C-alpha cells in the first residue's frame, strides 16, 4: 500500500492536533508538512511495530520535541505571572492526544515514548491547571437547541460563564458587541443559512479572542490548503474534548497577551 493510501486518512486529524498544540494553523500545518517531507526525503521512518496512525503521531512528536518548540513556548509564557506554569507542553500533548484525538493511555505512551503512569500524571496535571486557571466568558453560537444547552451545561460545570447563545450570524455579532466574551464556541452552519465562520470573521474585526469551531465534518476544515480554524471540535463531542480545547485556546491567547 502506498504512503498516501496509508497515511492520507489520518492527516486531517494530525493537522487538528498540531494546530491545537501550537496554537496556530500556520505553525501546526508547517510541522505536519515537515514530518511528511522528512518521510519522503528518507530522513525519518515510520515505526512498523504500531498501527500507521500511532506511527504518524509518533513521528510528528519526535520532530516537535526536537525542534526547540518547548523552549519557545516556555519563553512565550514568561510574563504571565506563572498562572499557567503547570500546563507544560508535555502535559498538553498527553491531554490533547487523549481528549481530542481519542488515543488510549497505552497508545499515548507509545507516541510520546513515556510510561503509562507518566501519561496519566501529565493528563491530570493539565486538567487541574485548566480547571484552576482558565475561567472565561463564553459566547455560544449554535442553532440546535439541545446541542446549545449541552454545551452551555458543559462549560458552566467547568467554571466558565456563558454570556449568551446566538442562533444566527447577526445575533452572534450583536451579542459579542454587547457582552464582550473571552472566547467563542461556534457551529459552522446556522439556523437561517448563515455561517458561524462568517460570524467569527466579523466579530474578530473588533475583538481579539480565540474561536473554537464545532462541526460534524472536521475533515472539510483540515485540508491545509487555505485559511482554516486553529481549534476544532468534532460532533458528537465529549466533556473532556470541550474542556481540553477550551483550555488550550485560552492558554495560548492569555500566554501571548501583554503582561
């Protein structure tokens, strides 16, 4: 089987992971491209003792961990008064791999080349940091009432405050201006045929806040061929997925903010 056939189905999801891990579509996609180029040029090999998806993420991790990104991320956090110090890059990797990418603890241990105990410890440390330090005001843009209420309950239980639930682009823009949220959770397709993407673009003209998109078809927004979301949650979603993605988006936004 060709490399394209073997790895192709997994690449959109590796982009999702890489973007969340780096806090940027540009950076995340660049690391994915670098991983593929290393394979094609013969400078890296996929592990053969694990399934292709685990091998691909393992290769990405080797490149990421050897690139100096840990140090760069730590430098970016230097002026944030230590409020996020326990949310270290390695802790975030373990959390994102389980909560967002759906790997088991043993699989994450293979990807990161850690013991299972170290993986569990890292996940717990990241979750405690998120719950303690990252409360925020959340605007939800979702036209399906049951899903909107489910998201509201989830983020409220996590300690966040929901400023409002918008069902259309125009409602979302109005609520954002009135309520000034810290972060947005938005569906792609809205009730009146408008787009959550259009709403986010309009809101971001006036506010510098992270946006998390929710979709049943993530592969459509993970092509790496155009400007696409940095943070993406797949329907149906779990509490841990929302928790981890919210924490990651706020982590980068607040880390980059002036001290």
